[in-house]
C-alpha cells in the first residue's frame, strides 16, 4: 500500500462522499491513529483540532458513517472516503456540510440529481396532494409506461440531432426512471456493480 504523507502536525484532510451520489458530505482531519481506526472498525474517525482529540463520526448524534472505500490522491496526502451515511452529515441537520451557495449555481451540476432524489424520497414517505410524482407512485402502470414513452421520445430527439429537445427528453426519462427506482427500492449499489462489469 502507498505510504501516506501526513503533515507536520501528523494530520491529513479527508473528503467524505456519499457512496451512492458522490455528494461531498464533509471534510475533516485524519491522524495516523484515526486512519488505523477507520481501517479496523469500518467507520470514520477523525482528529479534532479544536478539541485536540480523536472522535468517531456519529458518536453523539448516531449519524455514523460506514466506510465503503478509501482512496488517496497522487501525492498521498489527502484521503477520499466514500461512506454509507446514517442521517444528516452536518451538525446543522443538513444532509451535507456544503449547503450554502456563494457563487454560481449548482443547478447545472450533478447536485440537481441528488436534490431531486431527496424530493422523490420525501414524496414517497410524505405524499403531497396534487403532486405528479405521487400520482405516479399510486399508479404503477402509468409509472412504467412513462419510462417507455420517454425513452422513445429521447431516441427520436437524438436521431434528429436536436440537442435542446434531447436534453429535455433525457431529463424526462431520468426523472421517470428515478421515480420507479425510488418506489421499488432498487439498491443503486447493485446497479453500479453491474455497470462496473461493463468497463471491459
């Protein structure tokens, strides 16, 4: 294994990502001892610079992080840790510590898919009158037929070379697929596992 390079204080930053969405949940500092604890327990451990002590994520809140993978960068001085997050990652109650936009807009990024996924899950758990998503949840035939319909419209738009229309139809297709996946509870880990087999 690559030898990790901790700084002069014996620390290195760790970027914590959701294992399904790759959403950055938080950034924290890791000491050698914290890293060893992560490997031995399968949960994230960090070093608090303000309290000068080791801590396990969720030790007070219960919002633990189960480690799926740990990677290092090319300089071996930063960790990327993908986790299964229980509850919100941020002490404010936000799913991620990175919730404030101070420049540009995340609407044109993968963040839109993450946020939409949260809305779809909420509509399933807390039905809202007049919601199109809830209508689909209540009528599985319609839900599945819409996927087929939108797939056809996307293919035709692509064939016509109309990027604007193709983007619209792909967004529709992705939305309807996400509705069905949310309703069915299909584990995305399994989907990624099958996608990995196609990297040949």
